[in-house]
C-alpha cells in the first residue's frame, strides 16, 4: 500500500509540465528588446481570459514551433491577466514584454512580422497600427505582415447584419457559446473559422479590407499596398508609381502548417 503515494508523486511530477502555465518569467523592458533578425513573430495576449474556447490554442503552438525551427525571434505580449490563463505550450520566447492594450513600445526593426494571437479587433489591431506606423517613418523598403489565421481570435465585431454571410456567423456563434456565461470571454472564434463562414473569395477580400490596419492613413502614396490569401494571386489594394515601388504586403495564411507547405512549394 505504501507504493501508492509514491506512484502518485511520480505521476504528478511527470504530468505537471503538460498542464502548468508559464510562470515566473522575466519581463523585458521595451528599451531592452533587440530583434536580431529581419523577421519576428509577435504573439499578442494568448490567454484564455480573452479566448476561453481555446479556439487558437493549436494554432499558436504550431506558429511558435514554426518560428523556432527557422530561428525567427519570438516575442510574447502580456497584459495584467494572471499567468495561469496564458496557454502557450512554449514558455520560452526571446522576450516577454508587458503591453496592456497591445501597444508596441519597443522598436520593430524587422521588415517581416508574423502576427499571432490577440483580439483581432482590439489588442492585435493596436499592435499592428503601432508597427506599421514605425515602418512608415523609415526609409522606403518592402514590408510584410503575415497573419496566421488559426492563431488569431475575434468576436466578429466587423461582421455586420447586412453582410451576406451574417446569418451563418450568427448561427455559428450561437452554437459555440450555447450555455456559456455572458460577457466577452466565450464568444470568440478564430480568424480561420471566420473565413470558413465567409467562404467566397470576393467576400473574404471585403472582410480583409475592414480588418487591416489603416494603411491609407499611414503609408505615403509612393507605397504599393497588397493583400494575399495563402498562395493565391496577390491583390493590389493601392498602386504606386514606378516599376518596383516599395510594397506593404498583408499575407493571410490558414496556419503555420499551411505556411510550411507554401514555403516547400516555393523553394
């Protein structure tokens, strides 16, 4: 009988890493953040306090794995949510940085940002507006934002009752929040699920135009602005003079796994 407590202790010792949250990590002051690469992955508030359905759990884990396999720096943004609500599998990014509302107070020197996690319409939007504003103040060059859609959560606020897919969205949210408490915690879906509701490519492009950072107010007219879904044809949202103008590309990809497939085909 005395072996049972021993077995229990051994079980808990080996099981703990599987469910424990990212605790006791150091916060890097914004002025000490250094991005030693021309690409960076920024993970915004990946917390069940905001995404209680864990709709983006697998997506963010695959995204961070993708970045680390390719030596891309990873930065986690953390707000005042208790540590135990953060659900990333990997607790060891290059930096943990405090950001209450998604604001970016460190210098983003990379020209390619992989954006992961975060509330599409709130904290993630704030992060992207700060990043693109930084880019617009630098000498012209090409920039890319890659959205990993299965790792971004949303409340669908940009979907309006007049949209042709609104009824499908409303029914989806009714199902996934059935019996859940009210408030902002549960009624979330991933950006990839949103695209699955919309389905038609022209409607997807219309929706993308609603959720992009305000590039029209940020980048001068000498920048070409473009959007792309996975490996489809690039859509020019605003042209610019010259044969090879500096271009800002907003690239929407289903997942890090899909991105790996695209890169394999390309190379």
